């Protein structure tokens, strides 16, 4: 088969998995731009805009701290976190809050790569059952019991659809253990959940470009507090080369000031696309709201619509139990025959996902509703998906 005849990966179905997501036309157009020099003034200006907008989407301080945009997946954030904010690999103690598969991956990364004695240094505080959250009282008791250098959590674990109360956890940490750094995996929450980085006093958040942010896969995004930056710059035991914030800080700070710098070549088209996607978030208008607040509210509105249809119209049960406990970028729901439901949905033009939590993975499906699919009703993605779901369960 000649190169021009190789089929594209898109099979024509509407993509409604928990990431990557369907892209807007403007983001796709940005991907089609010709390459420019990664040190050119034109690219430096685009990168500067993207970094400024990322601060806004995180609702971070406009001056202090540093936004992160690195080539890689959201999982790269595990290594940036462990490689820079674990100060003493033999003594630092880490508390990891687990609400599912991806929380456990964060635990495994920190315990397996960044401490010398994981059984003594890393504690996993987990939800009792799949779909449960973790009571704030239990988190407070653990932070009172032990002095932790770092508490790490996943705001939305896409294996269960559980939304963790990051604000509540951060408040407890600052009150009970103010020296503890607070880090959050926001891979499936940035752009669709409330995140107030500055107000909540977070030290590090990391994310990915391909979920509710609305850009293609390939970028690890994040935000660092000034306290976290200082820890990283003073860390004498930090392993890693590419993930070293000592190497990235001068580069990111230069680009945020509009000047090009070099450590590793940035993906120019992906950053162009990211800049467009962040602009779309900040330009959102919904129910009298604008910007990030509007984007979050629209995702919540779409999420409630999907979940109520599943529970009230179809009589299905949410993995996460209640609306209050549930994330707003996806719906995880028990169905009688997940493989058949997924296949029938695909036959009707909608690609959804199966379960991945080890204890219940054969019992449920996951429907993603992020970005343009959730925010542009004229596309008909959500209405069409629910109509197809009616015929598939």
C-alpha cells in the first residue's frame, strides 16, 4: 500500500472516551501550521501567551510560581513531582490519597522510584470501595498521626469517576501540617472542574493536554507555587535529567517573558494548538458567567444531564454513587453487559470506553464529555450519545 493510501486512524465515529477528546476546528487548524524555529520571536510570543493563559485556567498567582508546559503525557507529571519535590530520598514521608487506578499509579511511581524505603516512607490512604471518596476526617487523622513532607492526590480518577475534595484536603493540610507540600494530579480535571490554585494554596498541579483542556495529546501541563519552585531549585538529591526543574525553570521563565530559550526542543504545533485551546476556555460564556467559571459550569451542566439520564431514565447506577461524589468530565456507570454496550454504541457511531478498575472492570462503561463535545450543544454529540445508549443497554 502506498503512503497516500494508508487509512487514517479516525473510523468516523464520535469520540467520547475520557481522553483524548474530539478537537475543535480551530485547534485542528493550529495543528496544520508549518513549523517555525523554536527560538523565533513568533514562537516565543505564542508560548508566552500559552503560559499566561495556563496560569489563568489554573486560577494561579499572576506573578509568583511557574506554569509548566513540557513534551510528554500527563504521566510525566509523576516524575516531575517525584524527581523535584522529594527532598530527602531516605527520610521524606509521602501520603498518597487513592480513589482508583490512576491514584494507585501515582503511588507506585513515587514509592517505586523516588524513595529508598517505600514501605516506611510512602503511605497509601485509599477509598474503602471502588467509587467511594476518602472522608476528610480520615485524611486529617493521618496528617495528625505522621509528619509528611508531601501529600499527593488525584482530583478526578477516571477509573471510577470520583471527584476528590481537593479544597478540603488542602485546607486540612495547611491547618494541621503547614510544612507539607500539596500536589494534585489534575489530568482529567483541568478545564472542567473548579481548581483555584492560589486560593487553595496548592504547591504543584500537573495535567495533560488531551482531556478537558481540548488540545491534542503530547503535552504535560502544570503549575508550581513559589514554595515548590524553591524546593526544586534547592533540591540536591533530585534524580533525572529531562525532568529536572533546575534545567526547565530558566527556559520557562524566559518564554513567559517573551524571550526564547533552549533546553529541549518544544513541539511548536502542539503549543500553537494549546494556545488556541486555552483561548477557547477563557472565551467561554454560559448562564451569565465567562471564562473558566463558565467552562466549569457548562461541564457540570452537561455532566448532570448525562448522569440523570443514566440513573433516572435508564435506571443505571453510577460507579461514583451520587452526583455530589462525581466528576464532571466523564460518567462511569454500571451496565449489564459492558462489551455488548460498547460494541452497539460503536455501531451507532459513538466510541466510549470500558472499565479499568481491577475490582470492577468487567461491570461498567465510561462516557467522556469534555471540551467541545460537552460545551457545544450544536454538535449534538451528547444528545446523540444518549439516544444511542438508550438502544444499547
